[in-house]
C-alpha cells in the first residue's frame, strides 16, 4: 500500500473512533470501530462469521464461475460470427436490463429456496459484463493482425486460437473484473431476501434485533471480500497481460 | 513463366452508397522470380491495393492475376506481406513472432529453435529474442517483421511502405540492411514506397503507377549493379534517374489537381 492509502484509512477510522468514544452519535446508529472489531472477533471465535462467509462465497463463486465460463465461451463465439450476433443481440439487450434480484421470485418458483436459485441469480448478475466485453474484445481485434497471420499461413482455426483469443484477452479480463463487484452486490441482495445463511442474512438478522455492531461487521466483511476478490483478478490480469499493460496507459500509472 | 502475371486487372471498391471507386484499371505487370520490384506513384494511386490483391487479402474485380501460374484465391504462406506498422503480435516475444509461420505449418519445436536462431542472426537481433515488441525501437520492430516473414521462406515478399514510419537515418540503415538480407535470401520482392530515392536505390525495376484509376505508367530498369553501396545515390546517373521518375509522378499529381478543379 502507498503512503496516501494508509493515511486515508487511518484518518477515516480515527475520526470515526473519536465520534464513537465520545458518543457524539447514538451508538445504536454508529458504534465505534473498536466495538465493531470486538464484535467481529466474537463472531469469528464462535465460527458464525466463517459459516456465513463460506456460504456466501460458495454461492457467489459458483454463480460467477458459471458466468465466466458461459460469458467467455458464448462471447467468443458470438463475437466471431456476425450472423450469430444478429440472433443473440436482441435477447441479450432484453435480458440484460432486468435486475438480477427481480428474477428471484421466479427462480425460487423454479429451483426452490436452496442454493441453486441463488447461484442462478449471481450467474445472471455476472454474465453480461463478461459476455459483452468478450464480444467487444473479439470484434475489436485489429484486422491487420489477422491479415498478417493469414499471410504467414495460419488457417481459420489457427487465426482463432493464436490471434483472436490472445488479442481479446485484455477486454475479457476487464469484463471478469467488473463482474466481481456485481456478483458481490447481487449475493447480498439475494441473501437478504431469501436465505437462512450468508452475509446478507447476517445483516437482516442483525437489523431485527438492533445489533448495529453486527451489521457493521457484515458490511466490513463485504467490503474486504470485494476488495480481495478484485485484487485477485487484477493480479491475474497483470500476470497474464504483461505485454498489454506496458503498451497502454495502465502501464504509465 | 513469370512468378506474378498481372493482366488487365481491375479493382473496384463499392463504398456502400452506390458510389464506386476504381482503384486499379487495366493494370498489367510481369514479375520474374528473384526480382526486386518497387512501385511508386502519387498517394491514393492504388499501390497498396495492388499489394493486397497479390497477398490474396483482396479479390480482383476482373482481369487475370496469376501467381506461379495459378490464380490467387486467398492469403497464402507463399506470399507474405509486411506492413508499414509492423503488425507484430504484441503478446509474443521476438522469437515467438519469428516462429509464427513455421509454428502454424506444424514444424517441430526443435527445428523452430534453429529457424529462430538463423533469422535473429540474419536481421541482427541477437540478444533480443525474449523481448516483447513494445520493448523495441521502430527499426528493430521492422527487423522482427522482416525476420518473421522470411522465416516462412515465402517465394514472394510484399512490403507496403515498410520504412515509412522510421526516422530518416534508421530508414537509410534499413534500406542497406534489406538489400544485404535480400542478397542472402533472394526471394522475389514487391516493394511499395513513396520515396523515389528509396525505390531507385533498392530495385531491379521501378514501376510508376498513375493515379485514379491506377495503372502502370512506366517501368524503369535500374542499371546499377549489385551489391549496391549507399554512395551511389549521389552519383549523377542516380540523381538523373530519380529526377525523371519524380517528373512523371508530379505530372500525375498535377493531373489529379486539374480534375479536382474541374469538379469544383
């Protein structure tokens, strides 16, 4: 972390702690960070927090993984074939604006209250950025790269594997990164509405008994998880795309 | 039999709004094996179009275009093109770029390593095998592009203003380099440029193309022996020849201007 990052975090939580300790705001609404940490420690020791995290991560991971698999697979095919895009485009544009949460009642009807309905919702939430970025990535491949490959003797399949795929990878990975945040957003919503476990459930449960510190623990964990997930994808992105990073603005920063 | 036989080729681009552009018309040219041909002409005269046709990346509208006695019906490893912007594969190292052609041909890894070694040496990039294109200068990138094309052992090398984006000094150095490489490899070269000096210096024959529509206006036989030294460009013969070519091209430019004035 850079100096500015640390300073910003310290001052933010410092001011908050002062407000909490002096009770400038009713602790029912805003408990001090130390109180929240104590609560977090308690929940960790009892194993409750771990259970909720693992359940949420399992659902989010499954849905996201499915979204990545199908998003990239379908995106590559659709981007490659102009014909297919004609057929798929209206469907994509119609399903895309529907909020993932709005699908919940139907999914419960179809798949019941278990994990599958939640996984499907997360899948829906993470699919589209991946799909659309992949399509754009494939379509955006420089025609000259393809021409160069062809005049070097590459056939259609080789152009696809050796040119289209690596050239569109930067866009694909950007889609994967955007979707991590969306998956996190969706999982909480779904768990708040229809679940007996998970971080979203933890939040609702805390609200029912006015356990504000617990609520904050839930939020804190969500923030940290989202951050770590994004870091992971970004790490992979940088490792895979060394060549790309240094030819674009990103390498300058 | 000439390696490339171009007979009354016509190429029309439809721009979608019913307006057609005739890029080439009645274009005829015979290129012999191992010849170094340069093509010059005013901008927009269809030089690049001609290269794309020979590369199989564009289709002729009418006429006959034979390569090795067969009509060209698509891109082929026998005709490799080198673009002005190098178009290296940025995710591949220098070695990875050079071995692309042999790789898609299915040549074994061991043999490819040998090929890489040979062509890296040929273009003088020893020690840079594992660098990525973005780590190289423009001149070095174009060397990689040349090595990548030659590693494929094409019968014909098509070069579309390959040195156009290099600075003047690098450009001169690359011209000398190219001749040295060509002397060693001896494939047929079709070289498009807008630099008359470059064209005269490099080629066996120089083709001047007229503009709109492009057709062969005049073919010059370049009398200078090989191997050529850079010094010849200051000789009186060279200067006189370059001036004659320039005069022809300027004629074309003026001609174009007149037409433009009429249309206004």
